[in-house]
C-alpha cells in the first residue's frame, strides 16, 4: 500500500486531499499542528469509508517535531511514497504593518516547513530510489499580491525550492512538483467579504472560486504514474485567473 504524508491536513485543501488519496488506496498520514479533534474526526471519517488513515502531530516550523513525525510515519508504514507540503498560513496587511514575528511565522510555516519535511524524508526516498514530493504554493507566489508581500514571498520561495529540488533529486528517481492554486473556497478565504468574493469570481474566466477538491485532484494526478515524466513544474489550479 502506498503511503502519503500530508502536512496541515486537518481541514481545507489538506483534508480533502487526504480523503481523495485514501479513496484511491493510499494509507494517509494526516499531519496537524493544533487541531487534534478535527484531524481525529477526519481519520474516523476515512476509516469509516474503508480507508486507512492516522494522525501525526507536528508544527512543521519546528525541525525536531517534523523529523519525529516523519520517523513515526516510517515506523508505522515502512516507507513514505508521497509527501505533500500543504501547511500554510495567510495574512493580509501592508508590509509596513507586518511585524518581524509575523514575517518569520510566514517563512517558518511555508519555507522552513518544506525544508524540515523534505530534509527528514528525502534520505529514505533516495535509498528506495523512488518518491514524489508535492508542494502547495499559490498564484500569488507567481504574480505577487498587494497586502500579501510576506505570503507572496514565501510562496515564490516554495516554487524556487521545488524546482531546485526537482533538479537535485531527478537522478535519484524522485519527482518534485508544485501546485499554484488560485482562489480556493476554504477557511483561508472565509474572511473575504461577499463583494470581494464576487469580484474574484468575475475575474476568474471559469466564473467560480475553486474548491479544495479541484486542488486535491491535481495533487492526485501529479502523485500518480500518469505524471511519471513530469517534474519541476508548477501547475496552476486557478480557473484561468492567471494564464
Ligand atoms: P486552511 O487554513 O484551511 O489550511 C491550512 C492548514 O495548515 C490548517 O490545517 C493549519 O492548521 C495548517 N498549518 C498552519 N501552520 C501549520 C504548521 N506550522 N504546522 C502544521 N500545520 C500547519 O487553508 P487551505 O486553503 O486549505 O490552505 C492549504 C494550502 O493551500 C496553504 O499552503 C495555502 O497557502 C495554500 N493556498 C490556499 C489558497 C486558498 O485560496 N485557499 C490559494 C492558494 C494556496
């Protein structure tokens, strides 16, 4: 049975990705940082549907916690076939209103988190000469968003990280790809008012906001053998918002 470790999987895109991978035969390690109850409820839902899932707690900004989490998954499953670094935080404010702590948290979650999880997992993948690493960036990491300088910088960093790692790990049989979602209707966007949501819908050629499942399906494809010659790519999942 293939194993996937999904960071930040207690809700939103991560949770839907967990459901989809479980429905497609993966054993799913559901990482959460603080939302133990939600993560546990998701495991129960997946197991009730006949899937295999379990929770692993770690703040991915913390190197030791992330390394311990990876060891826990390796101990239970023997190997990790797919890592999806999905954990993220968002904040909308002017750069000049962004405190050093807020800046650090943004970089720590998105970028340090990618480094910590890959640093812990890659040796085992290299030993087995196989594996897939997927990162969840954002279209703002490509274009930049006003009042989201820290978020855009972190997500742009994640794109560079993924492309460089794809080059480094290609000879070891490991593929690394990135998805760059547009506006996806999850808790991360719940603070947008109706007017802003309507404007974003109108700006999107497909005339709707994305769903967590839209992103999960792209991740499932990139993890699959169907994508066996695809590495170092950034797949937009944005309804045509950014072409
Ligand atoms: P969300 O807020 O519902 O989910 C983010 C998850 O990451 C939460 O479960 C949160 O607890 C977890 N998390 C945050 N910090 C963590 C840490 N240090 N360690 C472990 N887990 C941590 O939002 P979402 O929309 O599901 O976002 C998932 C990913 O998709 C994020 O990386 C986000 O930046 C990205 N994204 C979202 C959108 C969107 O419009 N929703 C668009 C582009 C990219």
